[in-house]
């Protein structure tokens, strides 16, 4: 499984809809990709959710500020990429 990119930083305005894409690294077999926050997988439903590798905020809230982690995993191992979100 290939390495993922550098840490990402995003600044959002509160009350808006935002989306952050996590591009899966190359790997055989193709890795599964999901988002986590504080060690727990982000749900697939709700105001903050994930869908097809995208982390979706609808709408953003100040409480969304923090560290999110995109996780990619296959039989060869696991890689991670951090996302630092600031909601102003």
C-alpha cells in the first residue's frame, strides 16, 4: 500500500455545507477508505458523515473543529492522513 499525502488543513465558515475528499493510495488489493475522529469511525448518516471517501459537513458547526483521519487499509497494511479542520 502506497503512502498517503501530507497533513491537510481546511478552514470553513460556520453554517455552510463543506466536503473534503480522501484519495485512496495505490495498493493491491485496492484499499478500503474511511474517516475517523478521535479513534471512532465517522457515521454514514447525520450532519457530519462520510460517503465514498468524502467527509461531508452539512452544515458546519464550531464543534466540528478538530482532527480527522482518513484511513486506508488492505491486506498489505494501513496508512493514514490527518485533516485539521477549523470552523470560524
